[in-house]
């Protein structure tokens, strides 16, 4: 199944990738958090923080999870990036509205 990208602004926040891991991946594999942490080569506490959505999936963690799940690191890092970007845009909404958009690069006027 091919990935597709949403081009419209989301009105709700993207799901934290830790939630996907906690709610979909681990139950489908029937594997415990302790066993998953061992297989990933990380501490249970580190994995619990990701699963609780209190810590981001770093690039290194995306590499580990992508290898573990067999779907590569790109998916996990893009999910985290979408999550982070959405929340940053929400925090900066008023500040961003003050910035004037200029002509695109390469245009001649």
C-alpha cells in the first residue's frame, strides 16, 4: 500500500507515533513492552516515555523502530515531524500571522 500525503491543513493534531506503537503495533505483534525494549536495545523507561507520548521519537529511535517493525525509519520520523510541526504552528499562530509573505524565490517582478 502506497503512502499518501495530506495537502490540506489539519484541524486536529496528528497522532503521536508512540500512540501508534502502543495501540496498534505492539498488540498486533503480541509482544510486551519489556521484550520490545530489549529487542530495540533501549531501557523500558525510555520506551514507556515514547509510548506515553511524553517524549518524541528521535531519528535514532525511528531507525530502531523502523528496523523492528519492518517498515523503515522514514514513516516514524515523518509521523513525529507532522506531530511536532502541528503543535509548533498552534503555539506560534499569532506570531506567524504578523510575518508578511514575500514573493516566491526565483520569481521576477
